[in-house]
C-alpha cells in the first residue's frame, strides 16, 4: 500500500496539507488534491501545497485547491512553506526566495511571524483578468444569489495579487450571506478565470474586518492574497492608510502597500501535525 507523508500546517486558520517534493517525488492530480482536502474522508484542508526544487529560487511552491484546481499564489500558504523549509533544513537561512506561478516571491522569518514580499498589485482590468478596460474601482455590480431571491447591488474593486480578487466594502460583514454572494461573484462572467471574493467592514483607516470566499475552496478562515487585495482596495477607495491590520475569522494579518508599490504581508505560520495518507 502506497503511503504519502504529509505535514499539516495553518496560517490564521487557513489550513494546508504540505507535501515535500525534496523528500520524495510528488505528482498531485485533481483527485488526489480533493482526497487530501476532504474533511471527512481525507486529511482536511483548504489547499494542498507542494515544495519542489527550483532553478530560479530556493524552492518552488505548487498550490492546489480543495476542488482539485491549481492556482497561482497563496499568501498564507507561502508563509507556511517558508517556515517548513527553514525548520526542516530544506533552506538553511531565514530569508529565502520562492518560485510560484505568479512569479518569484521573497519571505523572511522573524519574531512577528513570516513577512512576505507579495509583489506589486495588478490593477489593469484585463490582466486581473476581467472583461473590463482600465481599472475596476467600486464598479456597481448586481448579484443574483438564486432562484426566487431578489438581486443585490454591490460595488466591486478588482485587484490581482497574482490571482484575481473582488473586494466589496459593506456596513456589517456578519450580515453578509457569504456562500450565496461569494459563489455568485466567484463564477460571474465578468471574471473569466473566476475570482476570490472579500467582504470588508472598515473600522478605521488602520483596521478592518474581513470575510473571505476563496475560488475553488469556498469559505475559509483567512486568505493572505485576499488580505493584500483588501489593503490595496482600501487605499484606492480612500478608506485605509498604507499600513492596515485586517481581522479575519482565523486571526489578524498585517498588510503594507509600501512606497515601492510592493505589498508586504506579515502573519503567523504554524505546524499542526504530521502523518501519512494512504
């Protein structure tokens, strides 16, 4: 019987099955990703993360959603694999580079957690991608949650952090029907590759509350790239300062859209347990 060794990790409640491609060759199929992420019949996770050798960085990170789809980037995930690589000796330094489908990113471990240079936000609508031109800032949107339900009017700001995000500011995030609105926006034709969705309640220019619907995974306790997109959208709409603390159901993340146009994400990354998947 074949056994696949794995490490379970989490960053602000966003949980991952980490597979070490340095330890043994790993090929993740959609079926395997779904099996690993299944919370009743598998390990249970939002995503599967694979470490692999890289020719352009210290290592490569591959990301697979709970529905089996492969995606470009994960902010909470990159913090977890950076800590894993450092503490297992795959990388023998606290500052490292990580190759992703969204490009090479850098991460540094320190006392506050893991700080990641997430790169410059993409604001050009075609590159996010959307079907619009220019920038999408507080674009009026109509969400149709389902048969027999009244359409809802929202304002969407679109940002890519290597993966697409739709950011919506609301008066009270607790009153948002996350699955209905999130699923409707994720699959909207305006986003050709689907989108992640963030609902945001501004508390003050330095803090906000956020709930997340992730493309391919559904409702999660946190999303690192989503937090970065929220920070950028908050500045674009005149709500936030350049540094903001975002409170998600799984904990707080610190986001800075710096003067060099790069977004920096800082937050925790924790080991949970190790095991074998049959």
